[in-house]
């Protein structure tokens, strides 16, 4: 069957009024009654745009000129902001970004969860530039350009954007994208390295090179020399996560400190950690304040990871149980407890999306709980919380739609009330919305 031809795009720019900002951070306008989503537009602006895609129910475009600018508009710091898909809101003033995210959280809680908090927490925001300490970067050798591109994907495509630097990555990597590309240019397997994973805590930075073919001895020498020159620690990955290994003498202990809890957490390069260290510290401090664990209380930490919340909680509670589905992270959490001298915490590996009724820990009693689930939320475990005696829940969310769904269950079916909620700007200049909510019984 012949492929259906795409409808040709209108060539002439069109001028429109921007009505609002969509959940994905694009300006919403209408042309002849049809929705158009525009990258680079802000509410209240009048802009000219060119079409990039035409669909049956709505179209897409990109702003080419601003006739009337919003007071929230700023000049993007990054010269690649219009092309790179790593950011979507650099044209919006950072304080306005987090205010918008707080509004989105309010709308989603009301629309999906049919709830509203008794009070709003002040939005949490930290530094806006050089904040990313975890990232997965695309790599592609482009023969027509005669060089290797390293960075995020172009907006709306699978191509690696041609970046000279990245303003949101930590400078250890963000200022060295071209140098990393030049390193790869000289490898015999330059077209067999599809991605690089960056990971760092407070100090050293590790780069994990995914390789589809084994590097030669000359490649290994070139990689090692690059690491020594730039103070980076290089790893190779030729299969699954278990295949990751450092180059000789390149292995490093990655860690970060949580000063408010007197805890230092150690992790491996591909372990899950929050990308924004400064914001993570603020987040942990706020979670502790809301949860308010007492010396005579037992606290449950679900989706506990390597102990980011469990160990700070254990500093204040009588006993803490951390439960996590990733067995490797559970081992790291146990190691972190030993290294920090925290004895009143234990960690278990369990599938929190599976059948839990026969798990002994589900029959234990806890005064309070902290939930930090992935995007899929925590619906499967919610009904067990009141049966375990949990009176207070702090819910940390990376996806407000599942937080709202779970809030509906907690409030409208299980007898909790939504005492407080607020947004957190873990990913400045993007539409990603991290949030925290406090639920209480009675």
C-alpha cells in the first residue's frame, strides 16, 4: 500500500493571539477555529508563526516574530533553545515558570482528583542554570558534517541537536560537548556509540559510554587520556546495566550530602538520583518538615530508592522501613545506612505494583508514610496504608496526573484530607512538574 502523502504546510507566516499555555508549555491559539500549538509563545502575546505540522484536529508551529511581547518574556540564554528539545521554556522568566507550574498543579488536582489542598505550599525553586547532574545524551556521527554530535534530541525529531554547549547541564559536561564529540571523532567505533549517560553528585563526574562494538586498545588509550585531561571518570557499557565497568583507574565513588539530615548518600553512575542536587536538598527538608517524624514513631518509605528520604527520616524516627522494587538500589540503601551509622532503618526489595497481601511488612503498623513513586504513581498500594495505621502521608510526585488520581483515592474513598500541596521546579526551563502533597486522616 502506498504511503499517504502528508498535507503540504502553509508557507506564509500567520499572526495570532496567544490564549493560554498548554500543559506541555506551548502557546495555544486558534486559526479559523482550529487549535494551533506554538513553541516559543506566551499567554497574552501576539506573534507570527510558521507551521511545522498539520493534523486533522490541531496543528503545530513555531514562533518566528513577536509583535506584542508578554512581560514574562526573556531572551533565552542558550543559542540552541529554538532547536534543542532539552528545554521548552527558556523564553519565559524563571519565577513565572514556577508560578505557572503551581497553577497547572492546582488545575490537575481539581480536574482529575476532584480535590484542593487546605493550604498551598510556597513553590520550591533553586538555581536555573547548570543544575543537571544526571542526563542521558544522544550521540550520532554525521558523515555530511564530518563530526560527531553529542547532546539532546532536536525538538520533535530523533536527530541529535547540533550543540556547542548546554546551559542546563552542569558545566563539567555542559561546556564540553564539542570536546566530547571531538573525542568520539577519533575513535575507531565512532559510529557505534549511541549514547552517553552523565552522573555526578557533589564532586566527580562519571560518563558512561554505551558501545555497540568493543573499543580498540588505541580507543581505550584515547578515552583514558581524555578523562585525565578533563577530570572526568569514564565507564563503558556493552550490554545491560550489569555490564557497566570503569576504564582502568577511572572508577569513582559518587555521592552527595544532605546537610539538613547529616547524611551522605553514595550511588553508582546509572542509579536513579534526582537531577537537581540543590532542589533535592530543599525537597528533602520540606518533606521532613511536613512528615514531622517523632522519636517514638514508625515510618514507612515506599519507592525508597537508595535512601534519599529513608535515612533523613530515620535520624528522627524510632524506626524506618524502606521498600523498593529495584534490588540493586536496596543494596545501595543498606550500604548507605551502614556508612552513615544509621541502625534504626531496614530496607526490603518488593514489587510495589504486584500482589502484596501476603507480604509480612504489609501487616506491620506505621504512624506515617512517605511515597516517592515513578510516573505511574502509587495506586496499587494506597488501600493498604489505612490498614497499616498510617495517619500522615507525604507524597512526592514527578507526574501530577497520577498524583491527582491517587489523591482522589486517598481523599474521596480512604478518608484522608489533602492538607497541603505545592510545586517544585526540579527541571527549570522545561514543562516537567515535580510536586509534593501532604495527606492526613480525620
